[in-house]
C-alpha cells in the first residue's frame, strides 16, 4: 500500500480534516487549531481515526497525542481504527501495536493527572472516586444531619440537590443564576443549599474522595496555574476532542489551557446535535471555539451523509435551517432514492399506538427486522400506551434507560470493600463495609470506624476491636481479609476473588435472589484481570460503568427479534432503517418547559433534528390531535387539542408527505328516497320558539 492510498477511502472534506497541518523545512509536523463540523451520518469517527493515524504516520509519537472522548468505548474504537490504518501504511498489513496511552474520557484522563499532581493540589494521591449514586447518598445524609429533611416547607431531594451542585460546578455560574434559570422553586433555599454544598465539599475532602464533578474541577484548577499548565501541556503535541458540542465550560477551558492559542488542537462535533444542556453542556462552546483560538481556528464541514436517503435529509436540512445560531451546512446523501418522510395526523395516543404497531408489523413482513426499527419520544412516559399495545400484539421490545450495573447493592458492597482497602480514609466505604458482617449495626460500625481512624487509618487495627457477640465468630475472617487487602505487598490479581470468597456466603442473609447476585460477582472477578491495578479497576468501573440487565424491558433477547424504544437523548449516535417519532406537537417538540427561552427552544429544535437523522430509509412523524386530561376517571373523555409543532413550518412541511390515519374511516351515507324529496324547515321552527 502506498502511504496515501488509505486516504482514498475518504471524501475530499474528510481528507482535508485528516491531513490538516504541514511540515516546514524538515521540522516536525505541526497544525494550527482546527474545528471539524461533522454533520449527522458524515463519518465523524472514521475521520477522527484517520486524523490520529495520519499524525502517527507523519512521525508524531503516539504517547504525545491526547485523545479525549465521552465514553471509553469511543476511545477504544478510535484507537483500534487508527492502529489498523497505521499497520496498513507503515507495516504493509502486518499487525503492529500503536498504543495511545493518553486516549480516554475526560474523567479518566483527569483521574490519571490528578494522581500525579495530587501533592500540588493538596489532595491525597490514593483518593477514591465516588459515583453519582454515592454522591447523592452523601448529600442525603448531610440533608438529614443539617435538619433540612424535616422542614415544614418542601426542600429539594438528594438528586435535585446533586443536579444543582453539578450545574453550578460545570457551568461556572453563580448558584443564584443556576437556581433562577433551572430550579426556580428552590430559590428560597439559596443559603441552605450553599451551606449544604460547603459541608458536602468538606466531607468529601475529609474522606479523601472525589466525585465526577471534582475530577474536572481539580483538573481545571491545575490548568489555572501557569507553571503546572505549561508542564502538562508540554506532554502533548496534539490534542483531539470528540463530540465537542457536548463539552461544558470546564472542559472547554481545560482543552484551551492545554494548548494556549490552539496550536495542535483538533475538535470534532456538530452544533446541530447539541442536546445535553441538562448536563451543563453548552452549544456556545462549539460556536465560540474558533474565536477563542489565536489565530482563529480553521473550520472544515463534513456534509456528505452515509446514513439517510436524500428525502429524509431534505426534511432535516429544512428543519435545522430555522435555527438562529449555527454553522450553516447542507447534508447530501451518498446514496440515491428513498421515500419522503411522512407526517401522520392521528386522533389521540391510542390511535398513535395502533399506527405504530401496524407500521412495524408491515415493515417486518416486508423484510425489515424489528431491531432495525425504532420508536423515539421526548419523555420516557410517552411510550406508556404504546407498550400496552405492543404486548397485545406480541411484539417484544427493549426500552433504553434504566439501572446501571454498579447501582446494584451487592455490587456496591463488593466494590466498597476494595475502595476501603485502597483508601483507608474513605469513611463512606468503611461505614458500608463494617455493616456487612452478621450482627453489625450502624452504632457498632461507627465505633469500629472511630477506632481505625484514631489509629492512623490502619485496617489491621480491626483485629484488636471487640465485636458484638453475634459477630464474634465471623470477625477474624473479616479482619484477615481486610488486612491482606490493605497490605501493599498483596498482588492485585486475586483480590476480587478474595473479597468474593468472604462476601458470597453473606448474600443469602443480606438479599433475595442470592444465586443471581453471585453470578454478577463472578462477572466482576472475570473482568478484574483486564485492569493493571486495583485503583484502575475501581476508577474505570466508576467512570464508565456497564449497564445492568434491568435496562431491558422484559426478556426480549429470548425472542427471535425485538423492537427498540428510546428517548431521543438515548438514541443519539444510533441509526435504524425505520424510525417513528411520537407526539410531534407543540408542548412536546418543543417541550412546554422550554418555550420561555430562545436558547431552550433552539435546543428543542436540535432534539427533533437528532430524532429525524436517526432514520436510514423511513421516517414517520406522528402528531396526535387530542390529549386526554389527567385526574379524571379511566373512561373519562375530557381532553385538550394539541397544536402543530412550531418547528414544522412551511419549508419543512414542503418536504413531508402528509396523511391522516386511519385512512377513509367512514364511508358516505346513501340518501333514502324520502330524504331526497322531503324538506323540513327546522330553522323557522327554532325562530318560532322566541
């Protein structure tokens, strides 16, 4: 293979992005700042992988390339593709490992850097990473301790408090502004929340734990110190960021602090798919990116779409053209043909469900597998009636959005043991672990913890404690396990097996379905050798956890096929041959909660755009006319009428085939002979009444 033949697989815009930069007078390959606007289905991942590979081919040391993604899976996929391309070009197809040691999610890279610079930042090098569930539980504990759970007026629950805290940290905005814009009903609790969050920070520091938000916050603080920022930035010649439209302000600042001025930075994203403001992401970061670089970043747009047919893209182009702030682009299909998308008007959600069921079955009979079809919706409850009808029609389905594997109590128990051994100051993990042996309650657990803390956090001190009578028999084995785990001479391989061997006999006493839970622990044990250390195992699982089987609605994988139900947010990055979008009416697209703010309405437009661009061949937008009022008898008929979505303006409607369903619901009534000849003057009779 010639050195440039691998680029022939790319279109012109993709090649420009992959090869952007130059080599001057025999010096190293350099590149100014670059923003790649990658429209839906335009081969973003392939382009970025070729960019990484091209840098290696140009002589850049892979260890000096920083690749930041939002999921570990995306980082692995990018690395695999880049490795394959480099092997083809430099090694004539022979496999040669191209390791990108600095490829990972924002949070995982932050974790690695913070452990190196822990002393400079005033944190313990062996800090633990706390998942969102544990962070919410800690806030709940502090709410109770501060008397906020016993107020006469409603105080926000733990998950709401954590969401407020996260928006404040990641958005870089004042707490007052966060409450006013996103949580107005909590504004009266400003000072109480401020005190709660201050205590939250103090308690985390005392336990040497960081949560998701802290990882970015500390990394951001690291990059604000000029000497430290220069040292970190000097490690990397090139910084590449995937899905840049999803970054929050902290992440955007970190990227630019790594390479002041922007030289060596390549960011890839699509402003038209920026739909995560509820996670503190801001579309402004990608819109303002070029102007934050000096010189101004170059912009390359990818507009060749390899997913959808042109009629579907025509509708999507018309929709997004109505947005006020955007990078203007027009998606064109790489393949011809295709049917126009349909806008289907139905009476209510029952008819909407009937239409979807009939369409799904017809497509299945025509050769489109159920799993190649999807039903998308704005909110998870929008599919309630449809799910009933799917069960009646014997159509299996999966519904995305559910439990995480690490939220299961037994998994949290096992990981808590490892976390305490890894960080003896982690009082949150300690309090959970100390209540696992039979006969141990909160009071005794607190007493044991105080003994360990008073002895310099040495876990070997537990053996000298006096346990309750009910715990005495099992206490030595428990202490022996923790002593072995806390000994730095104990090798990492086998530690999960050690914990499982002690913990598994406790399962029947602690939880139901002990056999199923034991299988989960066995999976963790099988997974552990893939990680080089206990810290890596705990951190990676926390930052990028696997999904639980509870994420599936029913047991569809036992069937031959299954339909996909998903919120639009969960569908981003996916594609299906046929897509049905429910409730495309004002109040849903856009949501009624967004209509007071121009920026929020723009994001709702982008949300519908994401839904439409998931389809390859068929797209059905469904608009019910009637919505039944809640708080009435089950058979009640009180309802309101939905207005057509404001996004479906004349330009968009011109790209759609419009239909009502069911078609031809009533045949015309034939006139009888008497009806044809008899005339009754009803109008005159009514007048005579007055």
